[in-house]
C-alpha cells in the first residue's frame, strides 16, 4: 500500500508537492471538515433532509481532486462534497440539494461536475461515457468517478470497468474504501483481499494507497490522470480510509461496529498528519490555524445563508427545467395542470 506521509507526519517517500501547495491543500481539508460538521449540525436541527458525513475521508477527496484540470469531468456520490467543491461545485448548491431544492442539482455552467449520485454505483457508467465522448472529440479531458467499497458489489461497477478497459477511456476510478457499505463490513462484501486487485480482471492498473495520506493520494491520482490523458486507458485506485461518523445522519453505527474500532482510526486523522508535517517545517502555528478556520468557517456560514434563501420553485420550474425547448408532451401537461387549477 502506497504511503508517503505517516500518521505521525513523517515522510517515508518524496512529497509530490511543495510546502506552499501543502498549506493550500491543508486549508482545503480544514474547509471541508468545517462544512461537513456544519451540515451535520443543521441536519440535526431539521434544516436538511438527510446528510452523509465524510469526516476522515478529506485527504482522499481533496488530494485527488487537486490534480485535475478545471475542465476535467467529475462524477461523484452523496459523500463526496469536498471533491465536488474542489472542482467548482459551490457549497451552497451542495447544501441546497440536501434540502430538496432543485437548484442544488444545477452546477454553474463552467463546472464539469455532475450532481451527486444517490444511486449506488450507477454513476460510474456516466463517467466512462463522458471520458469516451471527450476522446471521440479529440480532447485530452478525463473523467474521475468516486465511489465507496459497497459500490464494487454492484453490477454497474463491473460494466463500467470492463467498458472503460476495452475502449481505453480516460477514466479514473477512485474507490474510497471506508470499510462499510452502510452496516456491511468489507469482509462480508467480497472474497478478494483488496479492491485494487480487481483491476487485474480487466487488464488495467490497480493501485492501493493509504487513503488518509494526502501525498499518497495526490501521487497515485496524478499518475492515473496522466495515464488517462495520454490515451493509455483507465486506472482503479483503492484509497483505504475510514468513515468516522455514521453512514448518514439517520444511521446508528453503534449497532454494527465497536467504538474501539473507531478509536483505533482517530490517530490516523488525515488533517492531523498534514498539520504535524507542516509544523515540523515551520509552516503551521496556532495563529494561522485560527485564521483559516475563521475565514473558511465564514464561507461555510455564508453558503448556508445562500442555500436557505433560495426562493421555492414554482410549477413552471417543473416544465422549464426539463429541456432547452419544451416538448409538445410537456406543453400539454402544463396546459392540463393549468386547466385543472393545480
């Protein structure tokens, strides 16, 4: 398993980025954790429908998204808010989606990020299609798709991997193995020792990395993206990480895992190891920590305000948001609704 930065913040390999870039990525992980905790908090207040926390998985998302070009495609899940935000999806729209507002599923025009997928595994096929389309158009844009270990039990995973391998699409498959598919532990999901080794069945590279190691994730994703951009096909990355919180805010993880297991993972905190590394290199102190927490916290608070201030959609939005030009069927449905006074 690839590791460059240990939980103690010590290097066991060459870092892929310099200190200034490490500080920027650390700040992004801090922002992601603040967002995650805020979203969890307001859901418990009844202000979000539900929420899937990702605390403990910040390095896997921030480190991988950091290597992408702004026009690369990203197809992610309900637990990948940090990665989506890194690629340009605003915090306020991610929150709006959790309130049920349709605007949450409409990223800005310049952002090549699909709305978060709720259906487990199906979105990987979309990433393959996007990468294939870009290659057919002669661009070097790639597509990265994020999913959990549970998604590898879905048929869509195998179809996406096989198609991508056969047609050599520029797709990066990034599995965040957080050890649980809701309540099902990894040992109950598969007989293989690792997820990365599944790549061998499709004739593509499979890489297993320490998913809480920012540097290892960055290095592995960078290699996979370069390979895809050169036209050499897909890569499967297994980022071994851990979901410290529940599957969603409606889940009770104490029913299927011991607190002792959770406590064993807390010292492997992805933020803490980067903080220790920066401190060793005189690039972190308490004053700076308070500064970035204050600034990024204010951004998150503003995002909450924006999400909650969106006007409620009206009936016309049901029809106008479907196609650039409404079809005759939609127009007939609109007239029928107006006639019946709906």
